[in-house]
C-alpha cells in the first residue's frame, strides 16, 4: 500500500502547488487593479483638481481686472478703450470656462459652476448696458452685485477642489494600505503552504523502502 500512500501525498503536493499558483495569479490581478486605481486617482488630482484650481485663479484674476477697469473708467469719466479691454477679459474667461467644463465635475461643483456661468452672462449684459450709457448708475450697481456673486461662486469652487483633493488623497491611502495588507496575507499563506509541501515531501521520503545493505565480507 506504500505506492497508494505515495500517490496520495503527491496529489496533496500538486493541489497545494495549484493553490499557490492561483494565489499568485489572483494577487497579480489585484495589484494590476490597484495600480490602475492609483493611476486614475493621481490623474484626477492633476486634471480635475490642480488644473481646475489654476482655472479658478485665472478666472478670479480676469474678473477682478474687469471690475478695476470699469471702476477706474467710471471714476475718470473716460470710456475710450473700455470696450476693447472688457472684450479681451471676456474672451479669456470664455476660454477658461470651456476648459473647466471639460473636467470631471461633482454634483455640487456642477451646480456652483452653472451659477457662476449665469453670473458671467448677466455681467456681460450689464456691461453692454453700461457701455451704452456710462453715466447710468443702476447698471454699475447691478454689475458690482454680480461681481460679488461671481467672486463668491469662485470661492466655493475653490473650496470644493480642496475637499475633493483630500478625498482623493484618502482614497489613495486606502488603496496602498489594502495592497500592503494583502501582500502580508499572501506572504503568510505562501509560508504555510511551503511548510506543508515540505512536510509532505519528507513524509513521502520516509515511506520509501530502504536499500538492503550488502553483508560485509570477511
């Protein structure tokens, strides 16, 4: 019956080796998924957060420059060149808005961004009214109110970038921690399986018949 025992031990060893292979393949697949998730996370941090923050900074700058241009023109009573200066800022703002809209927006961010676009559209209409009649104080006051609303929306959008960036950072930490834990688990399982295989091999050797010794010649 030793041959049957040997076959049984070899079958156990083969099964354990198969488990090792499946474990290694599964770990490689999970590592590939984690790498992909990390790549998406880092890409989102740059494209949807850092880049967007630069758009917000530029939008804030153009908004401020427009307001200062109108304020200085109003105080000096001189509207020459005002239309051209405003058009330059409006063109830059339009380009930035198109670039911003192409990024991945959260629900709250999309709502705030839509409000900002509405404010900018209202400001453009009020600018036309003001340029038609620079002495009109009502259009100027309405523009100032819209400037304040737009600046508030930009502030909210900037805050969203910070919170979303933190969420992406936390997600990255969780992925790394999960991968490290899985690696430790895999190492522990491989050590246990290795010890079991060694035990099976040693048990198989102990069952092998020993060679008969030749009687010593006198």
